[in-house]
C-alpha cells in the first residue's frame, strides 16, 4: 500500500511539474501581435457594406449564396468579433495565417497568451496545418480534435453542427476569402441566443428596469437634459448578486444607448419584447437631441467593445454624412469623443468614475463647449477646408477637441 501511495504521489508530482512547465511556455513576456492600428473609418464602412450585402434577414431558407470577402475585410471582421486582444489575418494561396494575442494578469509566467495557427483548405474542409500556443507547438490534428471534442460537449454543439451543414465550400486566395453556403434561418436565432451569457442578460434586464423607473420619475416635459437621467443611474448603478461595478455601468450605458437611438433592445435579447417600456422623453445634451445620441451610443460602444471601435464608428458616421447626409460635423465628433471617454472610464476604472459622479454631474460636465466647431460640411467643403480625416487642419481641430474634453473634471 505504501508503494502504491508513493507511486501515485510521484506521478502527481510529475504531472504538476509538467503542467507548470507548459504554463511557463504557454504564457510569454512579449506579445505576438503588437500595436495594431485603430480601425479606420474606411475599414468600418467596408465592413458595414459587406454585412449589409449579406444581411441574413433578407435570405430565405435553403437559399444558396457566395460571400467574397477581401483579405483586408477579413481582418476587420475578426477584429470586430474579438472583444479582447489583438489579432491579424494573412491570406495566401489556400492558406490563412492567424495570430492572436491577449493580455493575462501579470505573473512570473509572463504577460501575454499568444496563439499562432496556419489554416489550410483540405479535402475534408478547413484543417489546422500548424498551431503554436506560446512557444508550445501543437499538432494541428490534435488541436482540431480538441476543438471538436469541446464543441461536442458544449451547449453550442447543435449550432456548430448546423453551421457545418450550412457552409458548402471555403476557398482561400491571396486576395480574398470565399464562402459558399446554404442559408438556414436557425443560425440567426442561435447567434442572438448566444450573443450574451445568462448573467449578462440578467444584468441588462436590471439596468433596463432602472432606466424605466428613472425616466418615469422625470418631470413630464418634452425635452430632458441627459445628465438628469444619467447622473442618478451612474451614482447608484444597482449592481446585485456580485455584479461588478464596471459591468453594471456597461449595462446602464447599453440600455440607455438603445433607448436614445430609438432601437428596441429586443433586437439583441428577444425576450426583452416583454419588458416594460419607459414614458416617451426626448433626451438632449447641450440643448441638442443629436448630441445626446452621439454621446450615449459612443459611450456604450467604448464600454462594450473598446475605444478604437467607438472612435472609428463615430468618425465613419461623420464621413458618411459628408457624402450626402447631414454633413461632417466636428460638434458631433466632439460628442462621440466625449462619450467614448466616458465608456472607457466606465470599463477600465469604474471606481474613479463613481467618485467623479458623486461630485455632481451636469450636461456641461459631460460635453465641453462646442463653440467654434464647424458642422454641416458636405464632402467637397470638408476636403477643401480640412483635407479629409487625417489632414493637418483636421488633426489640429481634433486635437483641440481632445484638449477641451481632457479639461473636464470628469476626465482628469
């Protein structure tokens, strides 16, 4: 018995040593993907056009389609889908080179978890040719088997099986990715069902009810300053059941953004169709409804998806407006930038936001003065006066907006 016990103990120690060694090799001090630039307005516009052209809501069951996605757009879509970390995608002839880096809590093991994979299109479809986790090489067949095993034993198993039946052919070229598929509407329902976890949905339901209660308590008038709604919600976000302060802030900003943009959150959470709706009230920021919309939508995007995405969407909308819409507006851009700063603060330093909100919140505390900021410029005028996004004159005024925002007590 003692020999058996000693043998088991020795085996356990060897296993522990092996796991420790693998952990040291899996986590590294340097990131594999470094310094990827923020998404540009052009990248985001191309991605939106691609999604619009392949909008699944316009398809009927068993309709056969082919999606041709340029290499640049594949990387944009991957970056939009990855809520954390950095990624790159390089398409070659029949090969896709994927790299991904995410930060991990600092430890003696290292600071980054890096993943590199080479994907090829084989006789049986997409296969992993080579995989490396940190400095650990993993046979592609073993990695694929592990993914399949995990998929079969997860709640996503039926949906992944349906996805496998939907995709008919994958082709990779140096310039683009081609997907031929036969549409199944159940995929869209599945995507909505799995977009958020059960806890995230519960947190959003609590935030929605708090929003409704606060809006119903506001004085009955056609227009209400945004701070009168936002200040009480941020001062007491009502987190319960261990819900973190940062997550509670993110929930509040998201439900408020859905409301102010005139969209129903049931688009994201189908069961929200049964939730109570607030009394109609127009929210304004510095006297304007459009600025409240820009501010809140950008804040929610930054809190949930990260600052670069929110900045790109804000600039992208202004560029679209300058090409036939309401025109490019530096005033709107200021609201986008200020909202982004609030969302970033809510996600990254919620305690600091809580302390700042406790000192009082007004519309002038959310958005700096907007005097001297041109707006309603069509594309020709915008190009002539500012050289487009990134031009010297544009950069100077954008930097001036950043200085005004940085001067607000909320963001110091």
